[in-house]
C-alpha cells in the first residue's frame, strides 16, 4: 500500500476537527465542474462548507483551482499545518490549523449563501457519496469486494 501524501494526512486531521465542530464531513467530493474539493461538511443548519487543504507554501502557490470552489459552498476555508505562514492566505476565507490527528478552527469564514437549487444538488451529492462510502466500508469489513465507485455523483 502506498504511503499517504501530506495533503491526505492533513485532511484526516481536518475531518476530525470538523466532526468536533459538530459538522458531518467527508473528503474528496467531486463537483459538477469535475473539480474535486479536499473536504466538504454540512452543519446543523444545512450550511455547506468546503475546505482546501494546503500542506506547504509550494502547494498553495501552485494551485489556483480553489477560487472555483466558492460557488459550491456557503463558507470556504483553508486548512494548513501550524508552520504554514498564514498571512499568505486570503483574509476573506476561514482557517483551520491541522496536524495528522486533529485541528483547530482559527478563523471563521464569511457566509455567502448558496442558491436553493445548488444547495439541493450538493446535499444530494453529499448524502449519496457518504452512503456509498459507508456501504463500501461495511462490505470491506464483511470481506466482500464492491464494484461501486466513490465519486459517481457530481454536484
């Protein structure tokens, strides 16, 4: 089995931090555009949060896709390791500081409400993806291979 990449390791800590906030969160959600967000969460009010994980300055500087993610969430955050220079991140985004085992919400993100149609599509995608992943995990525990793909739905 391949070693996880730094972004995957930090995403694991991020998901733990998001769950600690009381949010339902999953990683690697493919949007209608074909882009894949690192993490998506839904809070108790049904607001949708997207988080882009950046493991290093080079990772941040080489990626401009995250601008496209704002149209698919009510709130947009970055998640970075503690040594990341936070002043590089846009001030109009939220911020988590993470490590492989958890993280902390440092700065809330401004809320930009989604349209009802986009919210519905994202909620369906989120629920379907989470359900398929749970089903695959249950089958794996039972020792049964599953041909299902993880990212069939797009919001």
